C-alpha cells in the first residue's frame, strides 16, 4: 500500500478508533462493525448514481449552482443513502440495544463512505498529498460529524417511541442541512472567485468572508457533535443502570 492510499485512509482509521474507544459500556461486536463499515463503502455506488442524476438540474449560475450542488446533489443524495443503508443494517439488530450504539454504527457506516470517497479524490488528483491533507483535516471529520448527528437522532427514534417519526426525519434532515451548508460554503466561495474585472475583486472579497464563515461553522459543528456524543454516553449509562436495578425507581405505596 503506497503512501497516497495510507494518507487517504489514516484519518478514517483515527476517527473509527476514537468513536470505538468512546463505547465503553457494551462495546459492539467487531464483526458487526466491520460489516457496517463495508456497507458504508458500498453506499458510494447508489449515492454517486443519485448525484449524477440530480446534477443534470444544476443551475448555471455559480451561486445557485453551488447551493443546489451542496444541499441537493451532495447533501441529500449522500445522507439519504447512508441513512437507508444504516436502517437496513442495524434497526432490527439485537446489538442496537443502547443509545450510544446509534452513533457508533452511524459513524462506522459514514466513514466507510468517506474512506472510499477520499481514496477516489486522492488517487485522481495531480497533488494527492495536498488533497489528502486538506480532506483529512476537513472532509473526513465532516462525514464523522454528520454521522454523529444522524446516529444521535436514530437512537432517539429507536428508544423514544412517542416521537419516533419526528426523530427519524431529524436523522435525515439535520445531516443534510449540515452537509449542504458545509459543501455550499466552499462551492459558492469558489464560484465567486471566477470572473474578471471588478466582479472578480468583489467576488474574491465575498469568498474570503464565506471561508471565515465556513471555519466558524466547522468549529460549531465539532462543538455540537461532541456534546451529542457525551449526551448519548450519559443516556446509555442511565439505560444500563435501569436494566441492572429495575426496582430502584419503583415507588412502594403502603396503605
């Protein structure tokens, strides 16, 4: 395996190890995690087909085109395929038995997708190490964070029965919005720099503002994601405590 492939895969491995180590109460079986990751790798195929189909409708205007590509072509296609395959893999699995499992499985599947996507970008680019570095710092962690939000709401849908439908919708809508915003900020800023004369100068200035917004957005995504990881860890602790001590919350009424 050459250095190019290693550089594309390494950030995926680091994030997989990070989330696996967070699952301390009842670690998931490695075989199930590997299968989930493999399904995530395969999810690139249907997502790419959807993207090709939807890209036909991309507006010619650079700003409108960037927004459409970010939210619809990339965000909607990729997150929908991930969610549908994730539901197929784990929804009825006996291993999906605590809140934090939703995040773990969502991350493994999403990083399977990110791994294949990253390799494709790196090996087809003229400057593979530059692409590997930037994507390793930004794109791969972004897929990780989209998955954290998806898994968070999928776990709520699994165990919070009265609000199951709304949580399932949130498991799709929030990752699509995050993914779309992430891509659209980069695509629109790139489109603004193209042109000539005064328009190019104004466009470059606006693109600079969007890059600052993108960096702030990325930091906020990390804060949001880490909070939800901690919240699901706490819910899993409470869930396991209730199973081990079912009578602690029982109220005895003596007449």
